[in-house]
């Protein structure tokens, strides 16, 4: 299985997430060499823009730098396969960012990857839903959409059909929203209708 951030939107996944009455989502596919390596996306893959930094952070530049170094440390542990240590660091970073009203998107995405790597996909999906909720609070619909679709896939792969049904209307609303970029819409259109 692949880390969450390496999932690619296949036409079947998006078609089911957006329009199908069936609650079942097929597994997504993709390739990667490491959880933090850059991803080469094949033609037709949906590209969701990078999340903005939070505008209300009370953290100083020094605190932000320290948290960034801790995320890098967690990335090093991930690369070494030391997922438990990475999880501990990432949870601490997320708590510190929460106390400072900083946007924890990067750390939460990494934590979801780590939970997935530790064979805890339902926990990873829950982290992604939490990320989507926070993204909605800070008006980052691109991250919200990505996190929700990834969570739906994980819930579906683990037989959590009720959670998939619960998230589907929110995904549809986001896809219908003018807040989703035209680039994302074009990518979705190409994916859903590759002909």
C-alpha cells in the first residue's frame, strides 16, 4: 500500500465520489519511492494546489522555525522507517501549532501518512477528516477537498461505508464551489472524461 499523499485521483474514484449512488470507492493507484519524495504525476492526475499558511498564527518566527525543523526530523524518521518516533514528533508539532493558532496542514498530512504506514488506515482517515475541518476553518478548500477524498478512499477500503456516505455531500459541495480553482476543475474534467 502507498502513503496517502501519493494517492492519485483515478477517474473511477472521482466518478464514484461525485456522482455514484454506490457507496463503494475503488482503490486509488500511484507510485512512490518514499513518503516525502516528490511525486511525478501522470497525465490526467488531479493537482491540488499547496495550502496557504495560516494568517492568525501567534507563533514567533523562531517558534515556526523550530517546528519546521521538528517536521524535518519526523521526515528523516519516516525515511528510516521509524514511524513510531515520527508519529510522536508530529503529534507534538500539531499540539504546539494548535496552541499557537498556526495552520497544521503539513504536519497533519504527514501524521496521516505515518498512521497509514503503521497499518492504521481508519486512524489516518480520521486525521484527514480533522485536517479537512481545520482547512475549512481557515478557508483552504483545496486542502479540504484533497483530505476528504483521501479519507473517503481509506474509509471505503476498510468497510466504513457510513463514513463514505457522510463525506460525499461535502465533497460534492466543494466541487461545485467557486472556491475550487479552474485548474483543479479542468484536471477533474480530464480525469472524469479522458476521451
